[in-house]
C-alpha cells in the first residue's frame, strides 16, 4: 500500500501504514518507535497534552490528538490519520485509562462509565473506523491483508482487588478482539490481542523500585521482574508482519509467567 509521510528504510514493516493509539504511554511509545525502525509510516494518536510532552527516540511519527472518550473525535481523527498516511495496514488500539477505582461497593456510576467509555467503547470505535478504512483500501482483495492489534491486559482474564471497572472493560476488549477476528476474516483483516502483565512504563525500573511493588513482583512474577515496554512492542511487530499470517483471534500474554501460577509465593523458592 502506498503511504505518505516519512520515507523509511527497509524493515519488517517497510511500506506499511500504521496507527497507534495511546501512543504517548510507555507501551504505545515503544510500539511507535519499533514500527518506525521497521520501516512503517506511523500516526501517533493520544491526548494533545500527552503528545506535546512526548519525545520519540525514533523521529518521524505523525502526531494526531484524539480523546477516546469523545465519539465524534475518534472518527474525525481516524479519517485524518488515514488520509495523511494514504491508507491503513496496521492499527494498534492501545489507548486506555489505567488504575483501580476502589472498592466495588463504592464504585460510582461516573467511574464505571469513564473506564468503559475509554477502554472498551473507545477501542471498539477506533477498531471499527480502522477496519472500514482497511477494507476501503483493498484489504481482502488479491491476497492483501491488514492487522488490528488490541492491547488488553492480564486483567482481561484475571481480576484483582478494587479494579472492577478496569477489569470488566479489559475483559470486554478480549471478547471484542475475538468477535472482530471472526467477522473480519473474510476481509483479510487479522485481529489479535496483546495482554501485558506488570510493565514498568516509567523507564529504568523506577516505578517498581518502590518496596511494596518490588516485593509483589518478586512474589508473583515467575521471572522476578517487571516487563519493559520494548518487550511488548516486539510482540506488536510480530503480529503486524507477514510471519503471523495464520494467527487471528489469539492473545499473546506478556507477563513474565505471572498467569502461569495459581498462587504467589515464588520468593520462597528463590531463597
């Protein structure tokens, strides 16, 4: 597919046009940088203040501001992105609110709506606009394929205390991913989800140097450390390249083995 924007060198995604939402966050920023290194033309989409404060290690991303809580803004931003790229081959839907909301008994209607609107409805609207653009650009014709990659979480299938709204929305993303994979297969669009576990998005492990979090990771994560955004971005490259052409409706879990264990207690085995 012919794309506008910065001309990139050879790479696994050479000549591809990609949109990454949540592009100012740790995982989103790492994915933008990885895609640029691999030759893609990339629109980086996030809230305007977050984009303004972001400096990408790999230059060349096209910033477009978008609030995933604003339905009209999503369609406008996606249309702008596709026009500036000259088409769309890859969409990484990673924009989301993070964090818990407290006890379920105290969970407010407003907090529930906020998490569902951004994390689930925002993902749906972004992916619907992206899929429509992919079909319009020829996906499914003459063997041409396109890719949608959602960013879920281990909380897509595992709960944790005081995070009901976040967990429910991320669980919805998992099933939305499967539903899209089923419906979009005939259009040559492959849809998969990445489910990160604890990832240090602050850089240099500073977030997980706090004693309570460090002990929790040591106790619950088989590899005894948080992941890095770049490790998640590696999976985003794989799911976007030709080598993943028979994978759809699947989830790659990147959690250092956290979900492999039914209970914690790894520290005892490390003494």
